[in-house]
C-alpha cells in the first residue's frame, strides 16, 4: 500500500486549487489521501498570512500535527511559508518549507524525501498551474499569481511575489481537462486576477474570450477583480451572451476617498460608483435576475475616524447597494506602510464597525434575494444532501434549495425562485 498523506489548506480559493493539484499529482504516484485528523505518514500544510490570526492558526496546526504524529514529516507551503520561512522552519516536525517560487517542487520533494533523500532542494520556478477538482459541479482554476500593486496594508505581494501567469493556450488546456471531468462551472482565481498577462504579453480580456470557447464548460465566474481592471469593453462583451455570469466580486476596501488614497488604491469612490452603475445598466434585466455584487471592505484602517467610516457606510447603503459585503477588520501587518502609522484604530472600535456593516449586509442581502421571488433562473445543483434537500446557485449567486434528486447533481436546471 502507498504512503498516506494528510492535506491541510488554510486561506483563499487559490490555496484550495493548489492543494487540489498537489493531491492529484501525489495520488497518481500511489499516495493515499486521508483526513489529517486520523494521522498520516506525511502532511502537507498550505498556509495563509492574510492576518496575524492566520499566521497563528498555521503555527498551531503544525504543532498539533507534530504532537499527534511525531514521526511524520510536515511539508509547508503557501503565503505564510513565503513570508516567514525561517519562522516555520524552526517549528519541530517541519521538514521543508516552499516559498512562492518553489511550488512546482512540492510534489517531487515530498517523493524524494520519502525515498530517503535528506535535503529539501529548493530552486526557483515561476508559475505553478493549479485547479481544484473533487467537487462534481465547480472547479477553481488558477489563472494568475502574485501582485505588483503594493496596497499599503497588504503583505500578499511579498508573500506571493510579482504578478505572473502562464500563456492563455495552457490555461485553456487546463479548462479542457476540467471539462473532461464533467465539471460545468469554472471560477477563475488569482491574486490580482484582472492583471493577467503581465508576464506573457497577453491580457485578461483575451483570456476570458478564449475560455468562453471551451466546450463543456457552461458557466464562468471571476473570483475577484480590481475595479480598474474590469473595463467597460469587457462588461459589454460579458453582457452580450458570454458564459460569464452576472456575479462580480469587487474589492472596494473603503467608501471614503481620504482612506482610499492612504491605502494606495487605484480609484476613487466616483470611479467605483461609475463602474458599478455601468455594469448594472448593461447587465440587469428589469423583469429578471439582477447582478450580484460582492464587495470587500476593510474597517479600522489607520486614520479612519467615525466620520470617515460613516462615509463608507453611506456609500455602501445609498450608492453601491451590494448583494453582499465581505468585511475585514484591518490587521496590522509588519513591514507594510500602514503598520508603521501612529493613528491605529482600537480593536473595540473595529468590532463595532464590523457589526454595523454586518447588519447592513444582512439587510441588503435580504432585499436582493427577496427581489427575485417568482423570477426564473438557472441553477447548478450540487451533490450534498442535507435533511433530504440539495442546493445550488443561480447564475447571479443566489443559493436555492429543493428536495434531493440525484439526477440533478452537476446539471443546470431552470427554477422559479
Ligand atoms: S491588489 Fe492590493 S490588496 Fe490586492 S493583493 Fe495586490 S496589494 Fe494586496
């Protein structure tokens, strides 16, 4: 029997796509994937460093793994591994730590070490292609990695390196592999997805047009895209009958121009509002489903007074009116310009602002969902059965439930909401 391996993934969809790719490669080589809590011959931890809390969670998991499996080597990769390699190498039980440019070495190194090799041979690679599988309905396809923007609060550019990608043709081949597995929906993921093409002289618009032609894939979503990179030309094309759905996840971060400037973001609230309005006008059907906007917001950025936070609150409530708000309390990350500022906001104030936005989000989400009652939309049903029910998402990302019917799994069906 092959060696058993336990995978632990923390953080974003990009990490899940990468873990899924390591898993496919190792299973092909005879490894058996087991739940990490049951113990294994070897472990792979894919880490995240988005907040101080994420770092701590990673360290705790690695320590727990070692306590429970003192003889099993632990391999660590992901953003925290890139950012604080020495810190992780110092934890007992850790065998090799792979940074952002060493991901293509994860699988060969695990095999070498288990075959008796002693050293972790690190050499730099560039882009590690990845997609998630295992779900029968949806796959996360990594199209881009790294970021050149350097927003003043963010460590991701240091953790994942510069913006890069593989050519469109290779990503199309990966989408074809996904289609061959019978998966019909693909979510394009990246660190700064819309910045695709920087290292190959291509661009994101050409990528989505090429992916649109892949047979078997019926729906695409873009996991997240910077507002300045979602052009009107792209919106026009998406709206004109492409397979890309009326669902956008766009980082706003603040609805206050003073804070946006201090964050080092590349737009102001007027440009953001114009983009949202443009998309709504192009893509909304007055008698049918509306565009789903998921908006990221950071609260408690240094210098965010009560008045400046109110600007964000009213901008979201009165102008943007998203279907969902992803709320992040600002986390002070060493090495970033924002961390050095003296005007940090107290945690208790951040907590209150998070609560206010959560309440606003609940109201907006409810309004969005109820405005769809009685409308017809296409739902892709998933395999999980809970209390005799199954669920799936409409094109515009409303979760719909119906009595379980195995014949509908992975199929797109028209439903009245
Ligand atoms: S765009 Fe800004 S927030 Fe996003 S990864 Fe790049 S630096 Fe970080």
